[in-house]
C-alpha cells in the first residue's frame, strides 16, 4: 500500500469503517487496526515510537547479526510472565461508555441529570483523561512538543525568528520552527499494520501463531494457535498488535484478506474520502530480505528495500515468478501496479521508520504543502527547506533522519505542479530529472486516477487458493475466509 499524505483530510473515515468491520466485539473496544494521527504528536498508543522504552523491532549487533531488540530467546522466555515493555491500558485508553440509563430513568430533579462515563472493563465510574484520538488537530500544544521526531530537527537561525544575529531564542526547543500559534505546522499520518517483509512480531511469537501468508504476504495471527503470551505486542515497533482480554488472544490488522481474495481493496482504502491510498502487487526477491534488514547504515535501509523489489517487466523476473508458481494474473497486475510506479519507478514514496529493520510494505508520499507564501513556486522549484513542515521532521519519520530523499521527492512533486501550470498557462517547464510524459503520468495517478487505477488487485485463482489452504491446514494454520469457523476472529 502507498498513502499520499498530501491528500489526507484527517476525517478518520478509514478508522471507523475498519473498526466496524473488524473490531466491534467485546475485548476489542480499544483496538484501532487503522488510526489517523496528528503530527507532531505522540500517536496511538502514546509514544509508540520510543523504542528505548518499548524495545520493538530489530537491532544490528556488532557481529552483523540481527536480533530482536527485546532480547534473545532466553531473555524473552524470562519475560513470558512479566514483561516490563508491555504497554499498559493507560498507554492506549480505558474504553468507556456513558450511564445513559440515568437520563432515561431519572425522575423529577432540581438539576439536569448527567450521563457519567463508566469503564467498559470494570463498570466503575472513570475520569476520562486520554483517548484514541485525544490530540487530534492539536499542533502547537504541549502534546505536540512531546513528539520524539522533533529531537532531530535543526533549530532556526536567530534572524529567522526576528532576532539579531548572534542572539539566541530563550524559548528555543530544538524545532526549526517554533510551535507557536503564529507559526505552527501539522499534518495527518494514517497508520495500519505494515505487513513487513521481516516482521518482528512473527519472530517474537513463542507459539508460532503469527505467520506471513505465502500467497500474498499478509501477516496474520492464527486464533487457534495463539496462546496469549503477548510477546508480539512489544516486539512490533509500530504497536499494531493488540491483546483481546475477552478471548485471551492477540489480534491485528488482516489487510482485509477476504476482500483481497475477491479482488477488492481493504476497507480502509475502499472508504478513504481523500482517495489517498493505492494498493497493488509487488514482486520481491525473498533471498535479499535478510541482507536488506542487515544494512549497516539505517539511512540506506529504504534503498536496500528497493533492491528487494523486482522489476515485473524484466523477462528473467517474469520467468522466475512463473517457475515459482506465481499466477500469470498476478504477474500482469504487478506490471500495472500503482504501488510499483510510486515506490520504485518514480521514487515518490518512503517507508515509515525503516530504521526498525522490519522492512515495512506500507509506503508514504511525504506531504509538500503548505509552502510559505514568500516562495514564488510558479517561477521556480520551491526549496524544500523553506516548507512550513520541516524537512528534517519528515526525514525523521520516513528516511531515518536523512533529508536528501525527502527533498528529492518534494522537488519532483513541485515539478508536477509546475509542469501542469506550464501546460495550462504557458509558464516555463520545470528543470526536473523526469520527462514531461512521466510528470503527466504522476499527475494523473496522484490527482485524478479512477478506482481501477488506484487499486489493481487480482483475485486468487481457485486452484491456487485450494492448494494454499491445504498446505496451511496441514501445517496447522487457517488462512482464508473459506476456512472452518473459528480459525480467525472476524
């Protein structure tokens, strides 16, 4: 999946439809497989990016080997019954309802009756202090200042804040812009499970209940095999694995695999109001995954991920795919995949926190707006460093702190806008490393693409699906919507 952050409205439609489809059962009240965060902010669950606290993802040891940050097998075994890195309810929120019966059954009183909040866990009255979207639209507040990504943002020069040269800002907090109401910035960050190529949750599970489907790469949790050890919850650096206290089992985003098998996109992508999501097939070389995850320089991991993704138009790749049992319909879909074009062909998307070394397969087109009005974008390419959203901040999210790939993507996005102005108004063509024909294609896909252009998802052939089901049942897993009832929570 690719998400174009310039088009996110922050409407949370994706979160609501996902929750209605997958987490409307007892024990799932606090689960949001898909959520939309306001950035800068602390996210959901709170401070999920603080891996010094959570020890999520992988670390590269001095000998070049990968190891879960949560420790080796012996260390994880000692944490089975007490794990200090396990998120607590306060890191999410304690789900509540309201005592509506007070309103409907109250007799005549001197004061208006009030429906007070009650915990869905204990039934007792609670004071609401946090929620799944508590910091929505709160850029410039104290909550925004707690965003860990702001630590890597360079401070302003004194003259940029209206001070004399050499004069320091006594209120400087490290941001390249001050988070005050006169000069604030914010954006929305939709998040879902990344269905990584090197998922830490799979490696951490003691019972082997989490696995990556061979036919489409979706990471799932077998509800039959899960024993509720919860080692997967802190191991996931994105905190997209949740524990159902009602069933005693872990659950996570399923990428709406029953819909994928029918050639339909996930619910969050289908219902996205801003049409910012793109889904398609990627062919990748599994033999290169380990080497990519072991890339020594964290800022180069995303480039190593591009090497893992194979060119679907290469005859050798097509031949290898067919020999490996990939259906021709999937090869055709990969050759016309919007995700491949955005990620590798045009180089417009980056993964979220690739430095966690899980190799996430959900990518993001960084936002380029709003650009300050002092820039004359119609006459020249806007300098990325002049954006109100600091490039260093975006680099902390999507490029392990390296601003160069973010600047390149923003320059290309600005070039698309300038190219369209040149075509419609006769302005000069931008000086860009992409051809005018390619800029036309980018404009169409990002701006006016139809449904079938944004989603190119082949259906699962019946024969292939039956063979995959038989193999998974033999291995003790249930991985399809056609499996026996009880295999997966739905």
